[in-house]
């Protein structure tokens, strides 16, 4: 029955993401090339790009389904001059590994968290600042602000890659083996897995918990063996951890988008028409994915309730907001550029 639900959900997500995108065929590319096309490319004088796009989600995850649908659309609209093979499951390494591969010319594209990108540019660090966004509507308003996001995307161009679109990755909250988190004091003494991000570590320190950075794939065993007491992530993480984590508390401390990045070298070799195809189809994918993500979250919540997971909604969010104020004060003093971007992001929500 579970397998049937996953297949049905995958089909529903693909249909939602593809509503405004037209697909045809797949990609059998294996490595980046920039040669004259044998068919459509020769007629247009454009180069053909056979690329790989890596990410660390499973094949039936909403991210993979959306990216594969987008790749098919790009192939069709470019008359076969842009072919993208989507490689899921972390086969190509961690998010940091994939960025390094892009910088070294061994990979073309990747879907990574803005939190990971904060290790490469302070412009992305802003997205990991707790309680940056007023609500989900404000979050989308910022991500759809093309001028603001171009500033962010351009920030890593001198490091060999650039962003070009985003994917919703939900709101991050705490989930634990058995403790309900309603106020910051409830985190005292708990070891919580965070991403390998200084901002995430600073947040845990401010809230009174103990941050433990580790890979996503290690969380299940770490909770099971008592190495950590819980983690922080969007609700879909329970799809993998509901057997060992029975309480999810909606403190909604961050909304950190995923970003799709591309090699700057590859981008520079593309024609203006090809860049336009990438940008326009990616923007449609991002927009359609909002609904696909919501459906994915709803399905996971429904499934894990059957496994005995409790969802805590009466969280004292103002208390959490008060507790992280020192982070903003530290940013203003030590990282004024990041603080200025936070102010710009907050102004864009009005």
C-alpha cells in the first residue's frame, strides 16, 4: 500500500509541476560537451550542451520529479540543444562536493540548499537567519523578486557558478525523539542535529540547545542510538525519521529555499536564446512547484500520523524570536553586508 501511495503521489506531483510546461523525451547525456549540434543546433548555430544535474533527494521525492519534468521541457524548447540528466540520491556526493565538482569542471548543475551556499557567499547566509520572513506569503514574495534574487545569484559568479532559480523547501522546525518543544527552555540539554552552517550553530546556541552537525543520512541511526535527541528540518524529513522521532514542534524558525546552480563557464558559453529558455522554464517550474511541495508535505503529514507522530502547534514563537535577537546584533556588528541584505529582504516583504 505504501508503494502505491508513493507512486500515486509521484504522479500527482509531476502533473502539478508540468501544468505549464510541455515535455518530450529524456536525456541520455553523460558529461558536459559544447559541440555543434547534429540536428537543431546546426540549424540555429547554437552549441549543444549535454549536462548532469545532481541532487541528494530520492527518486520519488518532489524535487527529483520537478527537475526531471523541467529537463524534458528544456530539451524540447531548445530543440535538443540543452540536454540535462538529473542524478538523484546523492550519487555525486554531498552538496558541498557537488559545488566543488562544478568549480572543477566535473559537473554542470546542482540543486543545493541556500544554507550550503552560505559557505561560499554571505549573500546566501541571510536565508539561514532565523525568523527572517514574516510568513510563507512574504517568503514567496522575496523569492519572486527578480532584482533582489539576481543580486544573490550573481554573488558566486566569481567562484565558478551561479544560481538561476529556487525551489520551496518548506519551513524548518524541531523534531525530537519524544520531547515537545513549546519554548526555547524546552531545548535545554538537547543535542540537535543541524546543517553544517555557522548560522544554524549560532541559532542553537541562542536557543539553549547543543548543535551537532552531521549528514542527513546519519540522522536516523544517531537518534536511534541516542547520539542526538532530535533534528531541525521541514516536515518531509519525517518520511525518513518517523520511526525514531515522534514529536514535531512547529516553531518555524527558518524558511531556507533550495537553489539550482549552474557552472559559470557553461552559462557563458550559452547563447542568449538558450539562457532565456533556461530562465523562463525554471521560473515556471519554481512557481508550479509551490503547490507540488504543499501536496508533498500534506501527504507526509498524513502518512506519519499513522506512525504515531505528534504535531505540536501551540508554540510560543515570540519567545523564540526574542531569543535569537543577539544573532541580528552580532550580524550588524560583524557582518554588516549580510545584515544589510537581511534588512533589504525584510523590506521587500512589505
